[in-house]
C-alpha cells in the first residue's frame, strides 16, 4: 500500500474511536520500508494532532535494523515529528534499547549517559578491542561524560580535545588525556587499557559526587 492509503486507513480507525467518544489515542503505522515510514508520519503530522508512535517494523538484525531505524526515525525526529518510539530488531531486547538510546543521544534529545567517540581502525593497535572494552565498561553508566578512543598519539588529543577523558595509542606507546591535555603515558596496549580504566573510574566517581 502507498503511504497515502496507509494514512487513510489509520485515520479511518481513529474516526471509529472518535464516533464512540474515545480520543485518548496514539497512532502508529507499521512499515518495514524506511521511505514509506517517513512519508506516512509526515502526512499524519499534517492531518492530525494525535501523538505519534514511531517505528520501522521488522527492521532486521542488529546492524541492518539499527541503520534502518536510525535513518527512518532520525529524519522524523529531526523534523519534530514523533512522541514515542520503538526500535524493532531481530535481537535481544537490550539491543533494541541500546539503539534507541544512542539514536536519541545522537539527536541531542537525551543528554543522560556517556558519549563515546572513536576514530577509524587505521592504526597499529587493536582500536576495535579497546573501544569495545570501553563501551562494555560504560554500558550501565548514566554520567553525561564524553570519552574518546583514538589511534594516534600525535593527533588524537587535539582531534578529541572536547572529550572529558581519552586514550590514544601507537605501536609501542599510549597516552591518556583529559580535555586535550596529556596526563599519563604508558607502554603496551594492556597497560594502556588498565591505566585508562583507572582514570575512568576516578572520573566517574568525581561526576557522581557533583
């Protein structure tokens, strides 16, 4: 069905509820198409004042589903369309929650919780492994901090100067920095990760005490 037909169907059901004196309604349209989803909700937002529940249904696995959901709902939310949302993945519910939270965080609609920035894997260290360890450590934290995992000890601190805490590493050296200023220098990736986790724990304690 076309977006126009889907919207007419939804509003037809709303009219049935209104005829029975029921107006406490939220509208959701089911589509696995990103473009149809965007067009449907744009049309709905023009034709009614009911709250809208966003979602790209049956979006797929973690990677494909996260991309489709983020594109579809991200466009709408950036236009001020949508009141609640559901990320629908063929994955564990916590994966859906993670994608939803990161989507809202990226759009600046939710400020609680850490932000992790990291550069491409063009370096001489296991940047993927380091970033994954940091993400696991921060998964349950709510402090609004910015953390950077970078791959160049020369440019990393400058590129991520706004980070509250960051690390950068090369073949035989790693550094830890706060707001672009180097605070520790270590040898070896394992030592870098251990030292970074120590500094991260200190930072989290500081933020909890505020």
